[in-house]
C-alpha cells in the first residue's frame, strides 16, 4: 500500500508519520512518499520520518521528492496538506482585513477567500496529474479552506474526501472528561467545515451532552473561549470557529492588539525544523503539539484505511450534501458523520437542523459557492460578490475595499489579477 503526501515538507508531517507508525495495523503502509517543492525542508522532515519509523519498528519505506508526478505514481491515496504562499501569505491574510474591522483569519472571512483563490487552482492541477498517473487513487484533502477545496475537487469529478481535525478533537476531549475510550464516543456533528455544532454526544445509546455541559461546561467553554452561558442556552457545543461569528467584534479587538497567529507559527516552524535536523531525534517533539492539528494523524489514518480497505466505518468528513441537509443544494459540501468505504463517503441521516444553525449554514454555503466560482474563473467582480455574500463582511464599502486589498496582496499567486 503506497501513500503520497503533497506538502510533505510541512512541520505537521512528523505528527502524521507518528500516526502511521503507531497505527500500522489499521493502515499497513509499505511505502510513504513525501512530496514538496522545498527540498531543504524535505531533507529535514524526511530524515526524521525515517527515524520515527525505525524506532517504532515499522517496515515501510519512506522516500521524498520534489517531482510530483514521480511521487504520486502508483499511489493508492494522496494526502494534500499544502499551503500556497507559505506563512508569509498567511501573515497577509490575517492582517489586512483588520484594517477595515473584519476578522483576519486564514480560513474564515476575507483571509479565507484569499487562501481559497490561491489554493484551488493549484489543488485542481495536482488532482489532474494524480488522475493521469493513477485514476483509481483517492485524494484526502486536509488543505484549508477544506470545504471550498473539497467542493472544487468533487465538482471536477475527482475521487476525494475532505478531512478536518475538529471533530476528532472534540471526541478525544469529551472521552477524557467522561473517562471513557474515544472510540466509545460518537458525535452528532453537523454543519460546514469550520462551522459546526455538536448536537449530541453518545456513549452507547445514551446522549450524555447535557451531562457534559452541566458538569464540564466551564472547561469546555474555556477551550472555546466563549461564555459558559452560551453552551447552557443553546444546549450544544459549537466549534471554536463559531467565535468569529458569535463574538466578531471582540475577536477583531484581540487580533489587533497582539501578534498574528502566522507570526507565532512561523517562529515555531523555525524551531521545529532546527529540532528535526538533529540526527538523534527519533520521535515527534513536544513543541509540535503547539503547532496545531491535534489528532490529525488518527483521523487521516482512519479515513484512508476506510477508503482503501472498504471498511464502512463511520467518520466525520467533508463530502457532497446529496440531500442530507434538505435546505442546501446537493452539490454543497457539508461536514457530518458518514459511512466510508471503497466507493467514498456516504453521509448518515441528520435530524432537522434548527433555524439558528441552518440560517448561518445556508448563508456561508452561498458564500462558498461564490468563492469557488471566483477561484476557478477569476475576476474582480466575482471576488467582490463573494465578499459581499460573506456574513462577516456583507457591506458594499467593506467588500470593495477588501477586494482591492486581496488582489493587491495576492497578484503573484493569481494569474488573472
């Protein structure tokens, strides 16, 4: 079984490799190829990856290359975890929207649109090259904004499933609070990527969400950085990304007052790469836990295994709606529990979604459709319309100014700009 990772020079990769090593009974890899245009990073990350496999006794072969076509040749699955423009582009995404009082964040708001415009054409080119080399390969997309990128892949007819670590993070967190195994916890997770709510948490047949909120609401709310009273009032646990919508102005004030997340991550990446260059290091360092992407490896292993081994396991993924949420078009990409097998992801039935949540889901879905059109077709008018449709922008003056700012900061990445 061969797996290729595009963006294999990422500092995330040792987390992924550690999961492949630990969970080799779930996903018995024989070959792992790391692909990245940054040859210097590949050497550091690839060397550590080999040492992790060796320490844990994994017999699989690890190699790395900057040649995409050679790297994906013969792969059973290709995992995408790339960042077009690197942390420098992320720094821009997180700062220029703040100048007009809008959230600066790399997936939510105007910054997320900029990332989509840079990323979608690159991902579609990669997917076409994968299809030419191996039309039966699965593409697992961890590249943000996952919902828009996955919709681009599926609309173009690629064998693709989107993956995010928010749901597995909640599963692990709730299991720890309840004192049970993570695999004994199932979530009623519904919405779009980075716009989801946990409407029930089941251990066996029992919904323990009311108990969780009653007994552990303060700890959960602190993790989300939202008021405990909100959890009590709504009776659900929102994703921490909902804070950008529910507390927009407070978040903008915070972001204006402190260093950007991009600056923090860039510094962390420098330190991680220095650690990775140590030939004595043969495990993922503790610092990596601060980088983000918690439990990413477990989620990636489980999803890839289900696709390649035809297990039918239930996992939270991003895939076509296909009538699951009747208030959305079938070709919207939603994030819900799905049965995953060799034919792809099949969303499980979802209870009717409350208007408080459905309204925002529908609003953001409309924005994501316009964002995808702008990413695929280009044009200032399409960028403006996407921003005007976004619930965190939505005003003519802001949409006009943000369109100009977005284009000014991204001309080198947008062929049509």
